[in-house]
C-alpha cells in the first residue's frame, strides 16, 4: 500500500488553516494513499477527528505527532491506538516549553470536528521543544506502545544532522529522509543511517504537499487490520522493517 507518515493539519501553526482532518484524508485518498499518519507539532488533538473520518475515505489511520526534543531534533511519534496516542499527547503538553502562542505572528493552532467546526485552540506555542532529549524520547514513547522515527534527517533544519551533526543510533523503527539515497545536505556525501529502514514522507503543511513523497509499505490492509478497527502495531513494525536499509 502507498503510505505517508508525516502530515500536518490546521493545528500546526505553520500549517494551512484549510488542512482539516477531512481535507487531508479527502486529498490523500484522491492521490492514492491508503495509510496516513497525522503528525502535528507536539500535539495530537486533531487525531480523534482523523480517526472518525479515515475509513470513509478508505485510509487506515496512524496517530501521532512530530515532537521536538530538547535539542530541537524533530521526531515522529506514532501510535496505532488512539487512546495511547492521546495519553502521550497529554504528557507531551505537560512538558512543552510554556510559551504562549501569538496567532497574529506565529499562526493559529486550532482543532476541529468532522464538519470542520473549531472545537478549541492550543495556548502554548507548539513549535517549542518538549523536555525530553533525543536519548530519552524513544523509551518514553515505547512506554505508550508507540514507535519513533527521526524526521527528515537530510534537511538543514530541525533534523538530527542539523542539530547534532550526524544520525545517531537509537530505538528507531525507521529513518525518514527527503530522498533516497540519503545525502548530507552540505557536501552531498552519503549519510550514515546505519541499519535502519528508510522511508520518505511528505511533511505536508499545505494541500499541494499531500502525497508528494509517499512510500510503498509491503503489507495488505487485511494483514494490517486483522479484522480490527485499528492497525496492529506489531504488523506495522514488521512492514516497516522490510523497507530498504540504510548504510552500515
């Protein structure tokens, strides 16, 4: 199936207000996606609506956020269970840098219902980091039965390489990159991504971004769901493990 694990909605201050969960799913389905994750900055408050609407569009949902560690490394925190995701959402918000958002300068941070009506807004600025280091976040997400994927490691901002200089080893289910093969953005030499499976994702903030960098996941919908209403995390992880591996 065609998958994309990095999408922002109207909840992210840098995202388009037009990107409600419904609009994301409708656009993703029209572009052939069958598995999508909603990953707003440091918040999952649009995931319940995403869950309610996803199957109307023939898309299996993955829930999560793009968390910013204390080093300002962006990582995808992904869950197949909505309740676990929302529990982690509460924890992440409790350790988010408590700096109030200014919508006029930074953008709105709203979450909506199935009909795109605004349910509420988030007060703290969601682009600030949470109080977890890159060495801590994997273990914490695993406590909630989630997985962690470092985001866009070959980008010159908010990535492992921009913040730390290299890709570091950790409990990563995969590594997200903009392009495969993965090259250093400074000198275009190969990045060492070790033995981790590689994925590409769209990092969609606007409608035109949706589905721009999907990847193929070697699993069927029946296998992934197994008769349930949510994806099986073990099957999801096994499917990710089949992706092309990074350099050793």
